[in-house]
């Protein structure tokens, strides 16, 4: 994943999202969903798997290019 953060920063971001206790239920659900996507993506990347293909075909998650 082409982000200007390292794995430690990604893990910290994931921890913050996972521990979110926002009063708005919709916001909590959004953060939970985002945490799930990041967790799956991080795992696939660490395993050296073709994460974009697996995300698309197995999880129906599209990896967007940040340049578009």
C-alpha cells in the first residue's frame, strides 16, 4: 500500500480506530469498518500476498489509487 506512513504508524492508527467510542453510532460503525479493512490489508501485505486482488475478489474491497 502506498502510504506516507510506516507499519508502526499504521498499527497505531488501527488501534485508535479499534478503540473508538464515538457517541454517534454511524461514526462508530464507519470506524469499525475502516479498522476491519486496514487489518485485512495489513495482514495480506505482511504475508506477501497480492493484496489488491484478494481484497477485490474475496472481500469485495476496491483498493483505490490515491493519485486519482
